[in-house]
C-alpha cells in the first residue's frame, strides 16, 4: 500500500523533460509525492543536469556495466530500495525491463510512450506514425508489463498530424501533451492506490 506522500523513483535515459514536468507538478502540489532519485543509464544524459538543478539525487546505473538485463534490473532495484522508492516512473527509459524489476515493483511502474497505444509500440513510434500516414498521433501513459509498451492504459492525449510535419515537429507537439498527461496520470494513479 502506498503512503500518502509517495516516493517516486524516475528512470530516464535522455533529456528528462518529462521528469522536470513531474517535478513542477509536485512543486505546484498537483501530485502528492516526492522524487527521491533519478536513475539514468547514459553518462551524458541531460537528465543528470536537470536533476542537479532541481536538487534531486541523480545516480548513474550504466547498463554497459551489467552482463544481462536482469543484472541491470537488480542494480536498479537496489538503488530504488536505498532511496525508499514506492512508485517507479519510466520517463524516456530506453531499456527493456525484465520480470525481475516487474516483480519487485508489481503494478507500480508507469511509462510514457509517444503514440496512441496499442498502435506503434517500440523505439520509432513517431516515424512509424508519419510513414503510415495516420492523421492522429499522440501519447500514452500506461502501467508497465513484460511486453514492451503494453499494460493497462491510464491516460492518453491525441495530437493531429499536420501536412508538413517532420519527426521533430511532431515530437515537439507530442511532448507538450506528455508534460500534461504524465503528471495527471501519476496524480490519479496515486489517488486510486493510496
Ligand atoms: C518521450 O517523448 C517519451 O515518450 C519517450 O521518450 C521521450 C523522453 O523525453 N519514451 P524526455 O527525456 O522526458 O524529454
């Protein structure tokens, strides 16, 4: 059972704009939680600087140091436990998680994906949406299950595709929506489980 003030652990591989949006929502009291730790796997990830600026501990757990995905997940669990995390937020985490992490935080791992799931799972969701010619793209927050980019959907936002859209322009508009729906999904999720 989650406590009133939830302890979030953020897993991020890249820029960390979603992490920052969640931190702002916490600052505005839209989410009753605290980000205890940011775990990143790429030494140069921009999320590290953002976390520092926000005064959040940022810990490098470099996947290159672990022979298997399970070993990486065990190191992540150790760090999450050290910071007493009770809800894991994947925010641009570009590693496939294993049953080891899912078992340790059963139904307590959330992810955001830049498509209207179940369409366009995987790492190139925005390119795929453009290539396919769909007229409406978007983003999805869901509970993480073993199959990549699947699991119960918590929140979605639609983003119309414009005639002259590129991957970059569409991604920018999708991110605007991500920064709205991720904090909202976390707040609602915590309301339901606590
Ligand atoms: C987001 O667009 C998310 O949908 C995808 O990775 C991106 C992370 O962006 N999974 P950021 O690091 O939060 O800026």
